[in-house]
C-alpha cells in the first residue's frame, strides 16, 4: 500500500514522534511504501527521530505528482492540504481535538474545529477521542489505534528500585509557554510542599524558569535521557489542561515512576487514582502540594503506586503491536467504501455560517472602536499634538515628565478608562 | 511468574478447562446449526469435545493448529460426521490463502478462534480474513482474547498483549453489530448432605466485573448469542490438589522465613566476630606496648 502522512514539519514534538513511529512500522514490518509529506516550507533542519532514515520525506509539490492509496492528515492544518494529493482514501489521524489548543476568539479555533466536518475516515489514538468522534460524526468510520511505547528506550526495570529516606524526586515536563501544559501550576504546587523534595523541570527554554524554583532544569533531551530521568524519579507531575493520549505519565510508568495528574482528557485510559497514580483537582495547587507531601511521607503508599504503575506499563502495547492495528486500520479503510461525501455538509455549512457571523461581529466591533477613536485620531493629526509629542520624546524633557507624571496620573486614568 | 498451561489438555486445571469449555459451549448451538465448523488454534480439542458432548456434530469440522499432531488429536477427540485436521501457521500469508480457499463456498459456516490471536505478532491479516469471511451471508465468527491488562500477566507464549484497550482497537476494525462479551471468573462454595451421593445444580448471581477473557462474535448469526446469555459453567474445585499446592506454598514460606532468620543470626554473629577481630587487630597488644618506645624515646 502506498501511504502518505502529511505533516507541517519534522520538529521535535510528541505528535510528530507518533507519526514517525507509525510510518516506520508500516514501512519496515508491513511492507508499505510510506512517504512523509511536509506541507510547509521548512525553516529548520528536522529533528533526528529514530526511524526517519527508513522513510521518504518530500514536499507537497513533489507529492502532488504521485498517486497514493491512502493520504493521512496528522494535524488540523494539514487537512487543508490533504485534497491536493491524489489518493484513493483520505484519512485524518487525530491525536487531540485540536481546536482546544486555541483561544475562543482566535481565527485558528473555528478552522481547527471545522476539519471535523470534512468527508474523511478517522483514526485516533485515544478512546475519549474515538467516543467523541463517533457521537459527532456517526457517518464517518472511526478506528482506534493506541500509541505504542518504545520499550527499547523506556525499558522497564525487572524490579522496582524502592527508595526510602530520600527527598521525593519529582519531574515536571513541558513547554512553560504553552498555556495548556500546566507547567507553572505544577512548579508552584511543588513550591508549596513541606516535605523534602527534588524537582527537575524538563523544558527547551531554561530562561523562563525562575531561579530557585527547581533543583534542576534540563532539556531539550533525547528519549534515552528522558527514560533515565524517569527511572531516577518517583513522581511525574503533570497538570495539563488539554491532552490527547497523555503519554508522559505512561513513559514514567514504564520506568517505575507514579504520577500526580489533573483529570485531563486521556488520563483514564491507564491512570487509576490510588492504584497506579494520584488524581488531583483542577486549579488546586494546595491540594496538589498536599498529595505530593503525602507521597513524600508515606513511602509504603508511594511504593504501592510505583509498583502498580510498572505493572500497568508492562501490558501497554509496543509500537510493533500498535503498528499491527494501524496496518489493519488502513487496510480496512482502503477496503471499505469511503464515507458519504455530504454527511458532514450540514455541519460544515453551520460552522461556515458561524465563522461568518463571528467575522461580522469582529468587523462591527472594529468599526465601532474606529468611530470612538475618531476624535483621538483627529487630535493626533493636529500641529499642537505633534509638538507635544516632540516635547514628550525629547531627552532634555524627560526629568520634567518624571516629575509631572504622578500629578497627571489621575487625569490619564480618567481619559483611558 | 504466574502458573499457567498454554495448551488445554485433560491435565489442565479444572477452572481453566471450564472457562475454555464455556466459550465452546456458547458456540455449540451455532456450530450444530451450521454445515461447517472451522476451529482455529484448536489445540487438542479437549474443550471443544466436552462442549459438543456425546452427540456427534452432523457437519464437517475443520480443526486447525500450528502443530499437525495436535490438530490430529483434536480431530480424533471431536465427535463429528467428518473431522479434518489441518496444520497451518496463521501468521503466514500463504497459510491464510490456503485457509481462504479451504473455506470457500456459501454453506453456513461457524469459525471459532479462541485464545489464538494473542499468539500472532501480526494478527492483522487473520483479522482481515475473518471480517472478510464474516461479510458472507452465512458465516459467523467467534473469537476470544485474554484480559492480560488487568492481571499484568507476562506470558512468554503471547506475542501481543490484550485487554479492554486492545479490544476497543480490535472492535473498531469489526463490522457494526458485532457482539462483545466479557467472561468473568467465578468462585463459590456449596453445601450438600454429608450422607449419600447427592448431586445437584445451583444458580449463580452475576454482576458486571473484571473480565478474565473478552469475546467477540460477528457475522450472520452473531446476534443469536444474545438469548444464550448469561452462560455459566461451574465445576467443582479439586480441593485436594488445591490444598496440596497451598500447603506447599505455606510450608515453603515458613521454611524460607526460618532459613532467613538463621542466616540473619549467622550474619549478625559473623559481623560481631569480625568487629571484635578488627578491634583486636587495631588495639595495641600488651607485648607491643612493652616493646614500643616511650614517648620520651627511652626503651
């Protein structure tokens, strides 16, 4: 079978790593001809994912000249390039409901949600996404293929390394600048702990982590290094607000670390409160700190959770098994008729109408603000204002403005609201 | 490492045999109503023979196992008008092509595939074939997998791991309208008159619980399984064997605790003796003191 996976880029991210793993399995174990199609101009060299060497990578222009059995979008933006390829079947591999990544009023949000209206077959990695899609698009085939774990990297220990009398070793992982990763509340919760602890933050941008808030800041690091870090840790603390399959705690499980998590989408796929992990409430830093203190104090409980986390990990599928399901899913999609083309049309029309209404509202708001700002704009064009501006910016006048500023604060506040 | 036996034989644990027999018992009415029955991964045929009972199956049975001798044993064990043994490796593409051609035809067919696909590292071609066959108007497929997830069992004979998650993945590949069942383990006890040879049967109250195995049925007659539920099979425990095993484990534990204590005592003694010897070696002896020069340098 000739398969194309469409990606924005090949930069280091969990989502891209999953696609590369599936592509590699399909190529190496199932004999499929797999191409990674990059739909954007590439600004940076690709991350050296394991298995990339076995795959053909090409741009959209080259891919347009080929014919594929199955073309697979792997991120909402790539859906908009999907139909540029000539393929028998079009598939969307959904790793999260991606509109949730964006602010409610952003332009991306309706565009990311709108791709679910297209006539596509779905493959997804999490049960909660599959259930949502089956409700939203009962007409469209939706197949579940859970992500595997690279057990040669996340190689579980034969026996748990039981630690007593040491600080609780905690890992917080994620980009702190991404709002839904919940890195700041996680660091803050650790800061509120009373028991001895050691916090390692894994992030590509060290500058954002305040000095003293973590015992170690590392990253970006390879999967091998990440596995070693999990192996030396007791708890993976993850307070994300949006997740697809929720991989990091599972990787920690493989190395004998339990987790403290918020009940984010995907957590219940393998995390069981009080059995292999600890589920804390949303926006409850004090409660999270108390949970961490409990684990630091009660080493019997910590060992119980870690031991069960390791057992949970033992039965999680490998990438080989996951690849079998992906191969079977694509085979079924190719064998079965495509989804009905007009089934999502009603929703598509409604979403387009909604986007139009939203755009109209924004335009109305913009025009209203413009009208309100008109006197100010007219004032700004006057010679007096220009002279005042010149004086305001003149270096010699700065000491005067410094003196005057507190006196005019009330007036400025009234003017600007 | 848990105690298991991969092939079900006459020597298998009664509880293991019972759970295997129940799966075949569930399939038995469908098998009897079909002209052909194909059992994939048939093993020695013990459970199938028990479930079908003494009344011979009137159709033709095709018993398939990777091991030819085992398939032959199954063909001998199963009472059928016609029983054929066939050795096939279900992970092999050519073998599946043979299977496809062997099962060609429109006669009513039941395929059982119990506790088999977890032995295949690439089960996708077999699943594809089974769904393809089940799309025919008169073919029904029943398959089962163990719930490895819950017990975290690492079975060296299993190439893939199964549980509710993997079953959800598999179900997404199957046609709509398939039937999914959980098989739950039973425990219990009964009271019988001490005198006499009373025989009795008892009913069992059932509730949703953790599955020991997960079953799927799809194809023409799959919906007929609904009225057959709940299906139970309870066998009397072999308490003599169970008692032997448990007593052995307890006595072993007692022995190892005692042995550990003895070793700890010996270790403590050895450590004490070592400490004493180290202290003695470090301390200056009386003779050495005599011979040592005085601080003043005088002898």
